[in-house]
């Protein structure tokens, strides 16, 4: 960069630019506006000084808040997994998307978690279910995962789910197992993956008598697991091993295809995305400080126009993004992407007849945190 400045800029301009870039505070502000983590890594390679600014943990927290990981595309999981890139990607992202693979349709595969550019898949090998973590954009982050913990031999298995949350520079994985005891009580077991072994974290009995739905779509926010029930949202506090409940907003009834929960970054609450299919209306709620706040109401007029030619209309939510950034909706064979922040809606996929009943949709996000190359003469940075 210095060579380019001297070659193409007048001496006075070089002096001004150098003065700005030599100011640590101004340099940090400039780096905050490079938008993409990949660009930030390239900028960090300019010099050791830039490297230390770009890889500083406090700076990265500011960068993440200003530029949350963007959506690169989504996987259509049906007899394999096919990656569908989002349309109108910038050149910076297009080069990254080319490295995202699809999975062969020749074998059975099941996506259990897809977060921060890391995919957790379940496969069956020699009759044993195994889990594997893949990182298409950074293969070094991938690792095999041991089989799930043995069954607790509970009378009735209700459901199980893999949950993840960001901790440090990576993800922590949790296995949520919900059973019905002989006394007709809900027993919940939570395991955590530690050094390749599933360790029991907590067990708790739900004394609230709120039975989870068949597909409760649980989310993990900080140390609390929120899950959908028939008329409330049961909340399991992992630290205290106790349950509480959140009443739904007035006039909202829980249905797994019409309501989904979304994580918040600041651990202060949880988002609720509520779809009113007949009205083609989407409501975004935030539960914070024991109250519900209606943040937005979006009318899906474009979807109504496209679906007007379809018989037996049924709209439902397929996936939601963290912080209620976006939602994937399905109506008949069409999958729509709604950017909640920008209030834009577009059709992104058309299913086959077979896919309409069995396909799963999994958003694939930009990897976070960015991977900085280690400096040979700076051992303190080798852990980044």
C-alpha cells in the first residue's frame, strides 16, 4: 500500500494519508468499515501493526456488532444436501461461495446444526449413529464427533435436539433429551460435548406441566434453553437446573409451523417470529425484562400475489436467523427469503413434489470469528 501511495499520489496526499493511518484510533475506525471478515484478514496482512489491531478481541466484538455474519446461502437437505447460494452476492462473497460444497445424494445424511460456517451432520455407519463437524470454509475447524450418549432408558422419548452457542473462538455443543416419566412428568437431560466426550450437564423435571410440541424448535440463549409448548414457552435455566415459563403475547397461540424462536446476542431475552398464514402477515416480538415488545409487522403482499394461482394454500416458517435477521417461508412448492431488517421478500427455491413433504432448509452463514494466520515471531498470537 505504501508503494502504491508513493507511486500514484502527490507527496502532500501521501503525508496526509500516512498521518491518518499512523493514528491508532483512526486506523481502528477505518478497519471497522471493511464490512467482510475476509477483507479484514487481508487488511491485517498489511503490517504487524494492522494485524494486532484487526485481531484484537475487543475490536472483533465491535466489528461483529457492526457487521454480523452474513447469509451466504442455504442447504436443501433431501437425499443428500444441495447448497443454494443467495442471489446478487457481491464479488467479495462470490469467491467465498465457490468453496461451499454440496453433499452427495447417494447416501443418507441429516443436518443437525449449521452455525457460523460450521455444519454438524449425523450419519449412520455400521448401524451406529455418528456425528461429524465440517467447516467448508476452514477445514481445520472440522472434527469427528463421538456417538451420542447412551439412552437414559426413560419410559417415553419425546424428542432430542443438538444445540450450539458461541464460546471464545468456537462453538460449544449441547445434546437436549426430553422424556416422559412414568409419573407423566417431563424429564429433561442436557449433555455437553467436552474433549470429544458427551458429559451430563444437568437434569431437571418440568413441574409446570407444559408439554413441549412435537417439534418445539428449542433455542439456546446464554445459559437458558427456550422451547415451544402448547400455550407457553418453558425455559430451562442450565445454571440452576430449574424451569420457568413465559406467557405468549396476547392473542398469540403456539403452533410449530407458525411460530419460531430466535436467539439474541446480548442474552437479554428471546425473539418470537409469529406468522399469520391467512392474513399473510409476519409479526416480530422481543421478550425482554419480563415483557413482550412488538418490533415489527410485515405484510407479505408479494407472496400473496404469487400464491394466488395455487390451490390449498398453506404458509409456514421453515427457518429463522439469529437476532430475527431473516426468515425462510414455504408456500406450496416455493421457498421465500424475507430479510426482516430490510423488509425485502423474494422467491429463492422451487421444490420438487417429493421435496415438499420431506425437505429441510438450513441457512449457511459466513464463518466467525475470522481466522488470522499466526505470526512466526509472535507466540501470543498463535492461538487466534
